[in-house]
């Protein structure tokens, strides 16, 4: 860690409808196979599989070995057991709150997240100032991963901000 995945899609300001251009159309997030790139809404979350085609357990470094090659170690962040969640951009988390401003209309925002439903990327959502507290709750400590339970309630996972990792060899 960190090994972010990236969703390439325009990031739109909810106040003025213009693109938050300094984001460069890229939103980082942690869910599914590490360092994977997605380019379209509706894309299914990719999961790392081992040589027996089983999904590698969560938060476990895994390196595929071949006859003449050895791949880079990768891991799965989370598990397909959780199909619905909010994955906040960890690059926004390290920005000063006062810098989280739309360059077009100067509206402040709390954060930017990839919204995942039924295991697919639905959209990039810009949470306006106060919106996280109003919808999810105070989120103290902040959790970059917020699971959405089947009944629609939220389960923040601050324990996954910097999860303990294990290692598995193929
Ligand atoms: Zn704006």
C-alpha cells in the first residue's frame, strides 16, 4: 500500500455542472484488484485470482509464478462479498480541506468518491460541503471505505484505511 485503482471519467461539480478539470478525469480508489484501471461506467470490479482461478483472499499480497517469469505482487482490497460501497479517493484525503474547491464556481466540497453498486462502478460523486455528515454521518474517524448494507445503512470501515497485509505464494 498504497496501490490505488483509477476510474477514468470526468469529475463533475454538483454546484455548477462543469468539470473539476484539475482532477484530470482521474479518481483514485481502493477496491478490488490493486492498481487496476477502469474506463467506463458500469464496468465490473476486477478481482485478482490465483492459479487455481480462486479469488485471492482480501489484503493478501500474491505473486503468480510461471516457468520463466514471476509477476509483480498484487492484492485484493476488500471482497466481492460486499457489492455496494462508497470508495473515497485517498488522494483527496491528503489534500488540505480548504483546497477542495471547484475551480469554476469556487464551491467547496468535502470529498470525491467512486460509487460501487452490485459490484460495478456507477459514478464518481463529488460530496458537497456538509453532505457526508448529512447523508452518511459524522465519519469520525474518516473512513475511505464505507460499505452499504443490504438495508441501505452505512458501515464505515476506518480499519481498512491502512489494513494489515499478509502474503501468499502461488
Ligand atoms: Zn463548480
